[in-house]
């Protein structure tokens, strides 16, 4: 990471250590202290290292919770204190470091849903659904115990029977799927795709969110765009480089420890090897491009860094700045390719 933590964070850390009192902040605020917008692989590693070096620890772990979740920074326990802790606490720490993505990371799992009670007037439910453009509402008395769901489908189904419904309880669909806040993301997604909607039960036992197929679709689009743009960029690069170099020139880009790897075409190289290939002035001349080699390879190295973050799956996705870099690079390649035809 190119940036050290801001001075304000170092002062924050000193205050925690001197007073012994934990301090709260959101994950987003923590990232901002390190000049970051999203939890990329490198950012997570860099922040962990700095938190540890400053004598602190984070609870819960900032990687595995929603980006606007409030976390605590505490003075790190000594090894002796950690060993004297309760077994349950040790288990909790291990769970914190579980690398498996959880449904808690999704925005919709952390947005308290509009709900209604079973004794509420049916018109109230209809008004809320129309006003918020919802297809359904969870029915609960206290935010913890769920009676079911009311939806346009359950209303129509109930009215087709006798047409005398006047309260939510008369149109209640008691079949409702509830997943836990720390359930594995991909397992929970399968349930959403099967049921159409699930409720999420938070760590306090209350309903913390409602996730629909639409939410999953929006999340997929947000995560898929960088992958698709990267594929476009790599296709352009391979098209540009294909046929411009001998097999020996391609093999010359390999790491000395990897010289025995079979290479017959440009497609056998990695993204980093594309850059290494073009960093040599004599290779650059083969492309016959009236472009600045240093600027070009520097941009490719930025794309390589972003590519590494994208391949490290995280529901945060990439930062808007990095996404704009990918879009801009793809457009650059497209524009140049039009002139080369």
C-alpha cells in the first residue's frame, strides 16, 4: 500500500492504548483512515499489519462484516492474557478470521426492512407496499418473531377464496425463509434464488435485512462489470501482441525459475508478463505504435493491480476510482483499435 495511516488514526490508536478504553468506528471510517474506499486484498493485509503494529486489535474482524457496520478497536491483549481467556472467546476470535464470505456483507442484509404487524389493517399493508414499490412485507410483532410474509400474491390468493379479508393476518403467508447473519453467502444466495426472498436474522436475534432476487442481481452486476471490462482489455492486448514476437522473445519474459514452462503463443503469458514484454524498448518497436511506452506500461501495471483485487472476490467490489480506470483503459484500447483497422 502506498499510503501510511493518517496521523489522526495514529493519535486515535495512542488514545486507546493509553486509556485502555475501546473506541468505535465503522469499517468505512477505518478504510478512510488508510486512504481506501473498498476492502481489496492488499488493503486488508495492509490495514491488518498497521493495526497490529500499533498495538491494537479489531472486533469483530473488519473483513467479514458489512462496510457500514460499527466495529471496536481495542488494545491488543498480551499472549499471556490471550491464553488465560475463556475457550468461547478463543472460538470467537477464530470465527472472526474465517475467510468465507457471509451474507452479512450484502447491503440489503443490513437494511432494516419495512414491516407490519399481523393485526394491522390490510389497506395499511397495501399502502406501504405501493408507496415503497415492495412486492412483500415481513409480518412481525417485535422485529424478532416472524409470523410470515404478506405479498401481492398472498393477498390475491386469499381474496380469491372468500374476498372478506380486512387484516394482514387474513392474507398471511407463513412460509418464510430466514437465514442467519453469518450464513455463508453462496449458500444463502441459493436460498434466495429458490424462494425469491429471504429475511436475515442479525447477531442480536432481530431481523436485520431482507434480500430478494433483485438485490442479488444488482450485486452481481456490480461485481461482474470489472470482470467483463478486464476481459475486454486482455482481448485487446492479445490481439495487439499476437504475431508480433518470436517464441524466444515470449519465453524471455518468463521468470528464471519458470523457464521450463511451455510457451508457444502470446495467450500463454500472464498479464504481468505482457507488461514485462513491452517494457523492453526493442520489443515495443515491434508494435509500430506512435504511443509513449512508459505511460502505456504504467497504465497496464495499474490494470494489473486492479485485476489482482478483482480476482480476490469481495462483495465490496472495486473502488469507483479503479472502476473508472478500467472503463477508461477499455475505451482507449477500443479507440486505438479502430484506427489500426
